[in-house]
């Protein structure tokens, strides 16, 4: 199962990753980080195909994607 790690403190809530995720498993959390931004969360890691679109498009480099072994 893939593991999607999001550095919520660095997220600025731009939403670019949400737009580019082909599986549509990213959304705004409705919670705010210490800087006051509504950060992104993954709603279903099981559906992640590790395409890295989120990581490639993110201007703040908040994503770490891992494959569990």
C-alpha cells in the first residue's frame, strides 16, 4: 500500500496538487496549519498509484511518497 506523507506545516493551500491528482484523493482538510493555511490531506492512500503528480506540481515540496514493502 502506498504511503502519502504531507508536511502540513509547509502547505500554503494553493490546491494545485488537488487539480493534478488523477485519482482525486486529495482535498482541503478544513483544518489550518500554524501559518493559517487550509492544508491538503489524502483521503484514501490505498487508491494512490504513486504517479507523483502531486509532488511534481507542488511549489512548496510538501509531499513524500513511499511504497510500503
